[in-house]
């Protein structure tokens, strides 16, 4: 069993590494790059290391996460899987609330609290989405972006996968300020964050199995495709779904065939329900 002291040291170490990268990025004058070529254009000065951890994560996914996600997707009824997703989303509403307040979006914060209390009380702890408010995912990395902090270099973390240094710092910070984590720590449930992260990974991976396989099959450079897809998705989250109408000058693809289609992006980063809503809105 991993001790709480060890996990705390590990998180602090990740935070220090990510913070160093973020500060280094802030210290580099605009337009000046040390990597040159394509690496500088996509802000990936650590590409050799990132590719190594990308390969490690891919191997771990093939050995463990992907098979478990296949079983989860094929063995469980759709209603059960939806309840798991609903519960995880409801558990995240308090941290979404804090980030919306920090971003100055009080309407969004109100929706977060309305959804949380309604679904917790009437939805049996969040297993059912009674509120139907369709709140946006808001994290500390998005809050940093709203505050004007640059994304920093692209960073692939072991197990945790694609990030930028800004998102990595935000992810570690959220671990300590998330109200759900504070509650379980105060009740001696130190392993709950790991269980929550594992279930979240399986739930997400089960919904992106086909889309990710398609991207891997059609990409000349799978690493470059994932990097671009990740950064495009982060832009979309930061702009609250308005990314299609906004310029994305810092997103590029090393090979045209690496560019994921809009359908692939939607399948990979949205739930089936959200995809259907977007399709209906487009038709109208």
C-alpha cells in the first residue's frame, strides 16, 4: 500500500518540476526559442523525453487500461456506466464552482452549486443527473489561462499523460484544494483520490476506445497527433466551447494526415450525450 507521506512527496516533486518548467517558459522572451524548428513552433522543447514517456504510457495503456476499459464498456449496462459518469461529474462540481468563481463566471458557479445539491439530494448522491444543467468542466489550468498565465512547454507525465506545464501545476494544486479530497483526507480515506482517479481513467478511456484507435491507425506520427489534439481540446475548454470561432495560431500538425477530424475530437473528448446535442444544434 502506498503511504500518504510517499504520495505527498511524489506530488510535491511533480509540482516542483512542473513549476520550474512554467517559470522557465515565462522567463524566455517572446519569439526567442532554444529548440529551433518544429519543436519551437509547437512549444515542445522536451520532445525527446516526452516521446519516451508517451511510449511508456502507451505500453501501460495497452497492457492494463485498454483491456480493463474494454471489459468495462462491454460488460456493464449503459445505465450503470452513465451513473458512474454522473457520480464522477457531481463529485467534481465543487472544484468547478471554485474555478468559476476565480474566473469571474458567477452564473457558471451558480449552475455548479445548483447541479451539485440537486443531484446529491434527489439523484441519490449524484448517480442520476436530475438537474440537467450541463455544466462545463472547469479546472485550475483553465483558471490560470483566464488570469493570463502562458501554457508553457508541452509535457508528457508518466501515467498522467499529456499536459502543459501550466496544466500540470494546476492539476497538482487542485489535488490539495479540491473540496472532495479535503473531506476524505479529514475522514482518513487517504486512498480515495487514487480510486477516484482510476475509475475516472477507465470511464474516460472506455468512451474513447474507438476514436483513439482510429487516430492511431490514421496518424503518421501518433505522438504529434495526440499533442495537437490535446492542445486543441484545452483551447476548447478554456474558451468554453467557442474554439471553432477563435484563431488557434499556436496549434500545428507536423503532418497533414496527423490532423484529427472534428468527429474524432468530439468522440474523444465529449460524452455521447454532448455530441448528440452539438449535432442537433448544428443542424438547426
